C-alpha cells in the first residue's frame, strides 16, 4: 500500500469517527433530556460508525448493514486488540431499530438510562482506542 492510499484511508476513517462523535454527543443530550430510547439509538449508531472507520482504515469494503456482529467480524482480523470491546457492544445492535418504531409487543421497553450510560462509557473507550489504532496503522 502506498503512503497516499494510507493517508486517504486515515482521513476518511477520521470523518467516520467525527460522525460517531456526533452520535455520542446526541446520546448525552438525549440522556439529559430523559429520552433513553433515542439515546440508545445513537449509541448503536456511534458503534456502527466506529467499526466502519476501522474498516475504512484497513481498506476493507463493507456491506451496508447495521449489524455490529457482522462489522466486528470484518474488523477484528485487522484490529485484534479492539475485538473484545467491539464484541462486548454487539448486543446493542437491536438499539438501532428496536426503539425507533412502536414496540411490536408489550414489554419491549427502552433500556434504562443507567444502562445507556454504561454503554456510553464503553463506546467512548472504544472511540479512543479506535482513534489510536487507526493512527498506528497508517
């Protein structure tokens, strides 16, 4: 791989991370406004964009998907150190859709704000690690 290709991939990955940062900020705003379902949605979106940033940095073409497990499977071989953190966040894939529409069944309640807050901390740690990994890879 040539240096310009790596630099271009890194720049594109940084753009994905910048959008993930917006989702993190939206999560915080939604939590402060007592909107845990919307906050949960933005958590999933942030992880999705972080995973896609890693894939861009590695030069991996990825499908249009919101499935965090599928994205993790693609990214993990290239960023093995991040695989556990990505895997730990796979269960929030459902947050990308589950609370965006009326529930199909009673009892499909949004996660508690405390649960969203815990995941947000994990996402912020992943974001920092991903940024460092992308810098190191290029």
